[in-house]
C-alpha cells in the first residue's frame, strides 16, 4: 500500500511525496500516518531512526518515479526498516549444497502464446512469509499447487509450515534460509504435504510431527526437473506448470509498486525465492510471498529480454504422476479476504459510464498512488478508482 499526506485533497498534479520532502511538517504528518497504517509503535529514540529511514525511502521513491522507467515505486512495509531487518524477509541461501534434478526436457506442448496459470485456476491467493526467511517454502509450494492442479484438477492450498518444520529437521533453522529443491526431495520421500486448512502458517521453524495431519496430495511425487537457465527454457517450462525460481532482491525491487520491472541495480547473488506463474510478450509474472499489499497485489512483473537479477539461474519444477480420489471438502481452498482483489471483479458491463466522471488529479499520479487515493481520497481519482 502507499501512504500520502492527509492534505492530498488538493486537486493538484504535484507529487504529494515531493511536497512532503519540501515540508518538515508535511513529512512528519506523512510518517505519522505510515506508523498508524503499519501498526508501528516506537519510543521517541527509535522513532528518530525510523523517521530518517522513512524519509530516505520517500526520497528514493520520488527519484525513481521521476525517471519514467516503465514501472512505479511506492512506500510499503519496508520503508522504515534497516537493511538487516529487510534481509529477514528473504531466505534463498545460494551457498547451500542442494539436490539438482535432471534437466527439464523440451515440452511437447506448443508455445502458441502467453501462459498465465492464474487464468487456468492453478494459482492460490498471495501469502505472507513474514519476517521468517522461509521464502524457499513459498516458492516451492507455488509450483506444487499449480502442477498438482494440472495433474489432478484439484487446486489445494498447501501448508508451507510443514516444509519449514521438516525439510531441515535437526540440521538448521528453516527461517535462516533454504532451497526450493529440498522441498521437492522431501516430498518425494514422504509422499505428503498437509493442506493449509489443517496446518496454519506460524512463521517459525517447529517440530516435524505430521503423522496425524491430513495429507492434501492427490498424486504421486515422482521427482523434479532443473529448468534450463534461459528465458526460452522458462517459457517452455511454464507449459508444465508454475516454476519455483529465485532472484536477487534489490532496494528497487523492495519499492516496486506496479508496471514492468527492469532492474539494472543487481550486484550480488540470488537471495529470494518466488513462483513464476506465467509470461506474455512483455513480461514474466512472479507471485511473491510478502502479502497482497506489496507490489502489484502481491505480484512483481519482470521484463522479458532481461537478466532480471539471476531470475533464470536456480529454477526447478516438481513432477507428479497420476490423479487420486476427489478432494475432500476440507481440502478445498477457502477464499481469503487478504488475498487481494479478484481479477474478474469490476463494474457491471451493463452499467453505462457517467460522462461527467473523471480524474481530477493527474492520471499518472492517480495510477502511481492508486491504493491510498482510492481508500482515502477517491473523489480525486474517480475514473482510476473504478467509481464512474
């Protein structure tokens, strides 16, 4: 979500974040609003540190958006965190030894056009790993859910918590990072994974004690494939289902709000695991695990014909064989109000638009600050907010 000045009621094309940078009182008001929205409670000494971090992020967001890069930046829960705190929301450990599956063979399915597993019913709602470095479980489960749907016709919301508890049991804390491939290896051994309806996410590594828990799998886990480290390899791999991928998260990515990200600031190694769920002529569609209020309703869209911070280097996809019995009613995923808007939601097509309805503020400003404006100042951007 994005956080603006309460004085945004001015029908002005000026950037309210830039206005705040030029006004100490305005910046203080903006920070207070941010604290309230995020549920932050700081003592006076810590508040000074957080304010400096917040102001620095506001400056970076303004400078990024002024460059017209094809994507927009915004404020979010990262905006007052230290660099060490931000690292807690990652968790792909590229230095660990891990199993490598056989190279994915070319798919028999023709690449006739774009693929979006959300439209095929193979993607569950956006989830939130919190400040546990468990992204590797979320990246893996996104692939598991999609391939399971493709093979069985059943979309089950699986429990990352079982993998967090069990993959490195007795070896290391799963909140300190891991590999998606290790999830697939364990599942091939145990042939099980609980649905989230039976096991809720706790955001900490616990005991691996799942003998009495429901098993949501309706197909046999036969192994995994390593996806070729190329754009074309991933396009081909997506014909089989969503892919577990990893890339390097930069400050630019943390501030991502909308548009097609083309990040040129990468300097290190992959540090965050996610799920690739589709592509079109312009972008790859990436489901993240930072909640639906981050990015574009929980997603980041990454540019085609670009390295994308090692996005193609560590990818894998699980393989399943055969379908099982029809899922029990309790295995069916339940709608989650935090999952973000339904892509099919919208105005009634039979309702004609009001010719007098328009955006008072600049259209670009409405688009950049859409979430906050539509929540608190929708009269400024009636058209963008879908109120026409």
